C-alpha cells in the first residue's frame, strides 16, 4: 500500500458526506430533493435507481460539474462547492460514456491523467505499467484508443481513474451498454479494486446484481430522494424469507386491494404491471396461495420464491410508479 | 511523561489533507500539449496549416499585384501590402478551426475528464489558446518568409517588429477567445462551421486587407474603424512596411503615428482582455450546470 493510501486508511473522517443536498434546474425541475448520506473510508456504496431518479445529478454535484442548489457535500473533508479543486484532487470518475481521447494511445491517456492530477512522472510511469499489467492491457497500452475493443477501452478508463490513487472513486453506470461477457469481466475487475487499494467507491447503477455483488451499502433513489439506505442483506430481510408472485391479467390493482382488505397482503406488497408480489411474512406460502384462490382472484401463474434485490427495488420504486 | 493521544487531534479532523496538485504552469503546459497531440499527430495535420500562407505569399498576392502594378497604399508594392493583409485572414481562420476542438472535446466526452481534474478550469481555455497562438505564429512566419523569398520588400526595425509581433499576439488572443465563446455557445459542429465566413472572412474584407478603408463607403468605413482586424492590419503594416502608417492615420486621423499605433494596440488589448475574460466565463458556465 502506498504512503498516499496509508494516510487515507488512518483518516477517520467520512470519505463522502452529503447533507441536505438539493438540485433544482432552471425551469423548476427538482432532480435531487434534499438527500443525506455518509460513506466510510474503504466502503463501496451504491446509488441505485431508475433513470431520472437523480443518481447522475448527485454524482455531478459530488464531482463538481453540477452546482448544488442547497445543502452540502464533502469528499475526504473538502466541500465540493467551497473548495472544488481540492475535492477533485482526492477523487476520480469513470463516466457512463467513454471519455478517452481516442486519437491518443492508452499510455498517453493515462499519462495525461497523471499529469493533471499532479503525479510525479516517475511514479506515474510505474503506476501505469502496474495498472496495465493488472488490467490485462500491457499488450495494447501503446496503441491508439480507437483501435481497442469496447472491453479494453472500458478497462482503460478504469485504469486511468486509478492512476491518481483517488481516495474516492466514482463509477457512474460503468457497465451500461456493454455486452454480457464484457460486463461480467468488468464486475470481476471492479470487485477486485477494493481488495487491491482500499479506496472508497461510489457506484451508480440500475443493475441490481451489480449493486448486490459489489456494494457494502445501497441507497435506493426515487424521484430525487433516497427511499431506502442499508446493507443489501438488511434490505432483503425487510421482505421476509419468501414471496408469492402472481400474474393477474384482469385488474391487478383491484386484486391487490382485495388481498390487502383480507389481510393476505400488507403495505409491502406491490404491483408492477400485471405482476403482484406479496411478501408472506411468517405465514406459510401455501396458505397464502390457498387464501388468494378462496378470494376468487384468477391468477394466470402463481410462484413462490426467495426475495431478491429486484423486489426491494420494485417495491420502493415500481409500486410508487404504478400508484 | 508525555501522554499518548488515543483520538485524532481536532485539527486533523477540521483540516483535511489535500492531495498533490500540479503547478498552474505545468497544468497549462499539459493542456496545451494535449491539444498539440490531438491536432498534430500526423504529418498532414502539421503541414496543412502552412498551405494557405504559402499559397497567398507565393501565388495570390503576386497575381493580384500583376493586376494592380502601381505601388500599394503607403508606398509599398501591392504584393507586399496584400501579404501583410493576409495575416488578418490567417489568424481568424486558425482560431476558428481551433474552436472545433472545443466542440469535439464536448461531443466526444473528453471534456468531462478535464472538468473532473483538480485544476483551474480557466486553464483549459488558456491551454487551447496557447496552441492557437503557436500555430498562428508559425503561419505568419511562413507567410512573411515566403513573401520575402518571392521578392516582397519588408522594412522592419526592432520597434517595428515589436509592433508587428504585439499585434499578431493580441489579435490571436482576441480571435481565439471569440472562437471559444462561439464553440461553447453553439451546439453542433455544422452550425459552428457555418459561422466561419461571418466571423473570419467578412471582417477581413472590410478591414483594409486588399484596399484602404477610406475606399469604402463612408458608413462602412466607420464600421471598419471599430473592427479589431482593421487595427491589427494597420499595426502590422506600420511595423514592417516602409511608410506603413497610412492605415493607422485612416483610423485615427492624428498626425503622430506612434500615438496612432499605441491607441490601436490599446484597443486591441482591450478587446483581447475583455473577450478572453468572457470566454472563460462562458466556458465555465457551459461546463457547470
């Protein structure tokens, strides 16, 4: 571990500290409506939510490309509004869209990042060589970026962000638009980052498997607010051990209301389209299924299964959308 | 015996340790270097900017001089008069095309990486400007050298060279700042390129490049007197042509040519400072929403 990161690990201050952060765009669109969270040093924190939930605006404010309307945010103690250059000096971003200079070689791209972040040339050379080897880019690092494959470019972008040994790494939808094989490759790579460097990572995604696999804690965002924030396991536990899932083609909302009226479904049951998802709590699932049949609800299909993060997410965001 | 603290000192909690930050000059050099690498990474990209000055110095100016064989305004031969006037076209074209890089950075996403860097964002504008100045100086040097080889008669004293270089540098700063503003305000490359004739070429025709501004209709001559290009061309000719102060006299109408030159350089510098400040502001406003 380098001296730079040893200093980080001794720092007890939150790596990311967000208080009452709010962004209202000209025209009145409230993209983020006063959010609060803290991320501890070394933690991998996920911002999860559908498109338009406010994740990218939040990342934009934390990376100083979007000016907060009110509230505050600090990176490693530096206020992003009052001391943006210092806040940027302790962070790096992997953007959703590729942002490499395609005409330049991979090494040149990494070297430019190192220079802009004030890394001494000899240390930068060493770091670039090390990262290229670790990310399987040694063979292609000297080639122009526009000759690299999509997966190689993405790995190069992550390597570039790591050249400056950031205390906080932002990964904004890092796997969006990639084919499945490259996506899984990248997930392996990202999950290995924490073990290798100990830095804090803030990840935005709408892929739930990514969040579950990579994140220590997850904040679910919906319509500019955080509707849940906890460890993935705790969020899952909130839905109990088992779920009943029904596909009801005719008037699913009425079916859900009837189940609630008869105590078969509680407030945590939700409907997305024609699918009703009902946490059963301590009651055996077969009893719930039988009681639903007794109510005269005609279901095209009925299944039981364990809850996933998808259910947490849909319960927190999808049901509200449906409502 | 000294007590060993078991908790971090308060000062450590309230004074976060910043990471290393590059020196402003080093950052500026890095940004300029990036722009050079992006705009000159093939021999074609290095040589292409020299085509226009060479064409004007070796072909167009001499050809026009054949059509107008008598001496140009102020006593210089017409070919030399036009060659110096060509500077007023080269610099705006170079700066306008440099502005395309700003649009490409924005469209390709590369600008986002620069915005995430721990640097003053004004340096991004100034780094690009440095490259536009370098390319402009290279073009002007090629133009003057080719004109001299072709037989043009320049009459430069050290003071004259000073006026000439001062005008070239100040005008380039002004023109690049204009290009930066347009590139940050105009959404597409197509729309931006469509504006090039208006920004780069139209003022050149009105600014005394091919004929004195006194030859223009009265109201148009008044318009020409406020154009930075007019002040630039008048200063350039004052600097390197024998009895080349006629253009300055056409603008100011006072008998002291050095005072005329100082006033024109002051006007140019004022425009350059004002528009550069505006360009940095426009860039920062476009970068942060």
